[in-house]
């Protein structure tokens, strides 16, 4: 009979479950090198760690976002349909009005999703411009009319004054991703701005006690070792929510036609992220439906305890009601 003994590296990693102390960078590299047939053993450990340490505030974190300003972005992020440097066929519009945001937020809340993010294209806001003030007014309106809603935002890079203003207006989480290992940002993501500008924004947000939602993307040409470097860079930044995306290649961008990341590697990445961040919210975002397809539930059993529902700025996601049923089924494994 074939032995069912766990691999010694996975046995050693059970220390995380026992103590709550994360794995080291060196341990993550060794675990990542295990064959695909052991991915489920690693996932099982990550799921146990998630259940013990990662579900302290809510069993499953669900959020929805609204593309409140679309396209004509001056940055040249290689994966992004909204960059004016790329040629994707998307809808382009300026910042929407308050009523549009309120309608979308009400729908989000009615569907049982309590976190709602306002997202705008572009570099960001170094000063409080008239457009940024309109976003602040939207946040105030949402707080006033939907007090049970957690209002979040993703507005690009920020200066001191906008960061302080968001704190004063009660933003719940602010999303700004480092995307990849910091030393690979220039080559794999963009060269019209630097990852240091993103990290400086994260530090400003932390200075003003704003919870940071910051993660990355798989499938843009990075190696597994570089994914792990990104995971540990997030550890140093001490973020609250970690969204992990898988590239959905969009026609008209430099990454159109890219080969997909294997399901086994995605599972390993989520599991290693959980073992490196035992008590964080780790959220599966883009690629959940289109790349994982029949395997998307597996990620919720591999360390993830959150998901983005309803759509991804320029691409549609699964219906919120379908995701609610999905979440209730996953809960039986907790």
C-alpha cells in the first residue's frame, strides 16, 4: 500500500498552524518547488491555518467595485485595458455622478455584499483637486444613506492631503497593488511610474490609519520565485487585505494571448500566501471565473477567505447571487 505520509517540508510548515508564526521566505521557496501532486497537501494546511487565524472578523470577506472613471489612463501598465498606451476596446467615460454610485452601492448591499469600492482610472491624486473632492462627496453620501456599508476606494497614487482627507471621511480600505516583486515592477508592469510611488502611498495610508488592500497579479511573466518575493514584500508592508489576481489577457494590451498560469501553481501561490500571512484577508479577484473555472472553489480551500464579486472594472464577473450560493457551500468546509 502506498504511504500517505506528508512530505517533511509540509510537516515542518504545520508549525504555522500550531503557533501562528508565518513561514520564512526560504521555507516558501522550498515548498513552492514541491511537485504538483503535493499541492493539495499544501492547500489542506493553508485551509486549516485560514480557519484558525484568518477568520477572526468575518468567515468570508466579499466586496464589489464600481468603475467610476474609465479609460484614458496615462500610465502604461501592460495588462490594463484602461491605459491609453494600449488599444483595448472598452467604454471610456469621466467620473460618474453621485446618483450612479449610490444606485450601484444600494444594489451591492441588497445582494448581501457589505464592502463597496469606488475605483477611478489614472495616475492618482497628489492634491485635493475638484475631481477628488467629488469622490469625497460620494463617500460622504454613501455613509449618510447607507451607514451599514463599508466604503472603500482605489484611486491610484496619493499625496499627503488626499490621504489625510480619505481618513477624515472614513474610508474602510484603500486598494493599491504592488502587482509583482518590487524589483520586477519596471520590467513586468509599467515604466511611466515606479513601484516606489505605490509603496510611498501605502506608507501614507498607514500613517493615517487607513487599512490597506494590496496584492498582485499572476501570469504577467513572473517566475514562482518572484511571486514569493511579492508575497514577502507585502509582509513587510503589513497590509490588511491581499487581493490576488490571475491575468485575464485582454485583446489590445501587450499581454494579449499570454499563456495561462497552471491551476496547480495558482493553488500553491494562494497556499503559500496564507502560510506567510496567517491572519490576513486573502482575496481572489480577477481570473476566478475565467482562469480557474471548475477549480475556483479549490482556492477558497487553499487559504483564500475573500473574493471580489460582480465584475472587474472592464470585464464581467459572476453574478453576486451565484457567488452567495457558492460562499454558503464553501462555508461547510470551515
